[in-house]
């Protein structure tokens, strides 16, 4: 009987492919749009299109310009005359840049020069590895030099074993010039070793070129301070989280005005992703998640005019719709230029008219491809949770959906755990591709996701296996009532915290699911605490260390909420995927899970990528990932 159940899915998939739906090979031919900015004259948008090549196992990029009104793009080879070089000081005298500098001794040969062939590594504290790279005593430092040929650079963090830009993802957005060219402001977490691993306390520092002295502009705040910008009227602005150790804290907009740090979003029940000042400095536009999407917002700046000095600060939502606004590129007349996605479309460049409240798509990198496809349908649902709350659930239906048929259905578990589940477009966990393979996808905005208020977002911390698991089950149980859902063919898939969710649900699902897929998932909370590199994360989300026997919250995380303690109840096939260079959720997590499944006689498979980290980035590895993902679902669902 189980073999017969596979046949409808195979026929459906073959039939769908003849009607031109998304397939893995096509997904990895799509161009990926990255905006670079508006041209100096304000007439053109400059952007990069990256195109992966599966055959060559690499990606190539080209740069284009496009008028702010759209039209035919023009390929360019050099952006120097098009874009303002933010590395050059406003007065034109200096250039700022960053380089790696060797500071700490780490290798055996550093300590013992007479043993040059030793490959030993010696550490006296944590932060010995981060994300996918071992600490070799090399740090990112900010330099500046005169803007002339042959000038010598000056290291403004000379001798300091701290990073700016921040590792692993920081770039040149982590340092800026002051408007008067007298100072350099940069982001750094000035902690080393174990203290670095347990803290999120980045600060914004100001280095004075004349005196060579540095001051901490955000010393009073113990959490993240990042993304410095100056307003058109010269006010330093940044994003701030208040609590040290909580990486998913509410992100607020701070403006330093006349010696006072003003929190413009303190009374607003949301969290800021990114921002950009209006040209006149009267307001800040920002992107934030809300109710399963990311939208454009604005907040006025009361300090810009005397008449408004004591006026109220008001946050207003500018855009609405079933899409994500991803990045703010700039302004052109009454238009704000942004990138936008939805679950059926990768990022393209759009303009939004602030007076007419109308959209205009400007770039069309992938439009012809999407126009040739039958697209999935996305439905917004609201499900009542077991504690009486209203929860958004995205339901993605296959192309050419027929309500008279029955479809296998996947519960998608988002990672993070505090990552928003919005109208984004992933090149791995691609809902469009899942639907095109004949699956309905159920994607709940369960506890822990931003966009539904701060309380909802924070409720997952220290409760990984609690209410959130009931949220998952409420979502799949409600959608499974539909006649077109084959309740005998339900699967559960996810990565990172979503992978933890798959491991945990495998022990409590009461035979709801016929298959599980866990990618880089947390399987054993105790060994996760002992091997992950950003210790602050587990300190916060687990409530402490496993050896704190009097800490009831922590003990719950390492016992009741530990998937390893429910393995005796596992009875369902499971595919386990792992990156060898994933230091956030180390490979031992997946190895433990696979070994347990195999020794218990459960159908299981281990898909291992030695050179990948928490993500799968190489084109051919990505293709293997997709093929194995759907191969497993065909075998087990």
C-alpha cells in the first residue's frame, strides 16, 4: 500500500514539470540582485546581478545601471564615476579601508619558531572558532591614509585583538566618516577570548584623527550597537539592542541629538531591520517585519525643527501587501527605491511613490523566467493556538492546484529561533519549489518570530520545547482538516532551530508525520552548549549552563526540552543533513542523531557536506541538497 501512495506524487510531479514549474536546475539559474546605490546625479540605480554556474561550481557577477524610472539596463565595468566612494572622507583628503592584522599567537610555530612544520593550535580562551573559521590570531582592523599615491596607512586599532568590521558578516558598513572628516566611527566588540563568546556588547567608537584618541559613543548600553549613520543634519544614528547576550532583542533606532540619545522607536511594538534618513533629515524610513511580511515604515525626527522639538514621535507603516520590502536603496523625487520579494519571486528593484501609494517594478532580471512558470498560490490563515492566541500560518499551494485532489503536505519549521517567516525567497528552503514538486507547505509564524509584537518574539526563549511545539501541531492539525490535504502523508522539515523542531517533534508527534528532515539541527542541548561558538546564545535561550543544577529553567532545557531524551519514542524515517564547517551547530549534533536512528533500526540517511557551513553555498552542493531532499520525500511520503 505504501508503494502505491508514491505513484500519485510521481505522476503529479512529472505532470507539473511538463507545465513549466520551478525545478532545482532553474532555481540556480536565476539572477540574484544586489543594489549598490543611486548614482551621484540621482538619475540611475546601480546594482549587481550574481549568476550561479552549476557546471563551473561558482558564481559570476555583472554590474548594471537602470534609470530611476525603469527601462533597459546598461552593463557597466566601473562604478567609480557613478557612485560616491564612501571610503573617501567628505573633505576628500583621506581614504578609509580595512585589512587583516596578525595580533595573537595561536599556532605552534608562533610559540616555537624552531618547529615551523607544526600545525598545532593553542588557545587560552574561547572564541577559538567562529561560524566556519578557526581563530588564527588574525583580526579585522580599520585603517586610514592620505588620499594620494604612496600614502602609508594608519591602523586605528593598532595592537588591539578586536575586530572591526565584525566577524563573521561585518563589512564596510561597520565604519564611517564623520561629516567634518575629523573622526572615524566604527563598530567593535572590544572583548577577547571567553568574554567575547559570552557577550553581544558591540559599541560604536569614535577615533579622532588629530589626537589619535578613541572614545566609546555607546558605553552606557550593554547590548548590540550597530549600523552607524549620520543624518543630513549631522546627527549620529544607530541601531541598538538593550540586553547583553540576547541577539534577538528589540532593535531600536537611536539618534544622538544635542548630547541626548533619543530612542525613536521605544514606544513602538516592533523591531527594526535596516534604515535610511530622508533627504531633508525630517524622518527615518526603515524596514521591519509585521504579520508575516516585511514592510516600509517611517518615524519622524522631532529634533529637526524648533517647532517640533517637544512634539510626539510617531511610527507609521508606509507599505502594505503580501510581499517583503528588503532593502532601501534611496530616494528619487516622491519615490523611494527598494528591493522586494515574495514567495514566488526573487529580489527585484521597485520604486514606491510616497504620495500616490503606488508601486513600479524597475528591474526585470528574472521576470521572463517567472512569466513562463505556473506559480504557487500563497494563502494567509489564522489559527487559534492551545493558549488561545491568534497565529498567522502561511499555506503554500502547488501550481495548478485542484481542491478535488489530495496532496502530501509539509510542516515547515523556521530556524532562528527568532527569525521572521515572511514573504522572503530562499534559494534552498524554497517554498515555490516545494509546491512545484506537488506538496502543500504549512509555514506557521509560531512563537519566537518578530513581526507580531515583542512579547510574541521573546516567548520562545527558555521554552524551546514548550508552547512553540503546540503552535506547530495546532497549525498542521488545522490545515490537515482540509479535504485536499492527505492526512496520511504529512512530513516535517526544518533547519537550525527548525532542525531541532524536527528532532523534538519526532519524539512527541503521536504518529502525525510519516517523515522528517532535519538540516543542521540541535539534537542534544547539553552538547550543543558545550560546542557552539557563540555561547551567549545558549546562555540566553537555555537559561544557563547544564551544570547549574539549582537552575530550574536551565535544567528544563537540558532535560525536558532535549530531543535526545525522546529518542526511545522515535518511529519515523528521518533524513539528517549537516555541514562540516558549521560551528554554530556542530557536526556532532547530526552524528549523534543519525547514530541513534540507525541503532534503533529507523530508516534514516545522513547527508554530509564537508566544506559547507550552516548554509549550503556551492552550486553543485546545492543541487545535491535539492535532489536528496525530494528523493527522500518521494521514498518516505
